[in-house]
C-alpha cells in the first residue's frame, strides 16, 4: 500500500532511530471509506529497537480538510496526536491494538494503518472554524430557523405538569 512508509528494521542497531514522513492526499486515497479525504501532515516516528521488541512512538502534526460542524463549510482543521506501538516477535495473536506481533521472518514494519488511525482519532469530534470564520450566511439562516421553531412552540397541557418537575 504505502511502500515509502515501510521501515526495514533488520539492519538497524539496537537503540533509537528517527524517521520523518510527509503525508498528503494520496495517502488518504488508499483508505476508501475514510472520513478524511485530504490533508497535509508531518509524521515523526521514533523507533526504539531492543533485543526482543521495538517501541514505536508516532507523532502527527498538520491539518486535514473537513467540514465545519457549525456551518458545514470545508476548512483545514488542525491535527496533533501521539501514540506508542509495541512490536514483538512471535506467532501468537494479540487483542491489544497497541501491540503488533511480527513473525520471526519479518524484516520490516508497515506503519501506514497505525498512522491513519492516529490521524483519525486526533481529529476533533466536532471540528469548527475559529471564532468569526464561519459562513455568516449559513449562521444567519440557522438562527432564523431556531427563532421560528421557538416561536411556533405551543404549550401542550399534557406535558406542562411534567415540565414543572424539573
């Protein structure tokens, strides 16, 4: 999938090794049902190789193109996140999503899926423009609908007594 992100670890000495990647639109094209279609993100991977395992510390920083939760206009939402992934050798299956078991014959790690997941969980659940940057036309339309629905609200005697319980 993303061969340029693959890291061959066989020739690496024990210790910490740093890798940097720049991710753009083509990265997200390989994830067909992605909530993110494009972005500009820097990825730093610090891989600490030990005797029996490796620890990868992933950091992402950048922006992704997404819709504002308020006005639905596209904008560049900031992304920042960090995650540790542990790689160990063996054949057993693991339930922990932060632990990846590599077969003994493995010679590289393929971190594209983990990078994608980190970017996705780093995106705010309700991304919004900064104050004052939303589409004013849409905001005024939303306000008019909100006002008209409040004005049309008639009292229902069946609920009046229940509403007084609050």
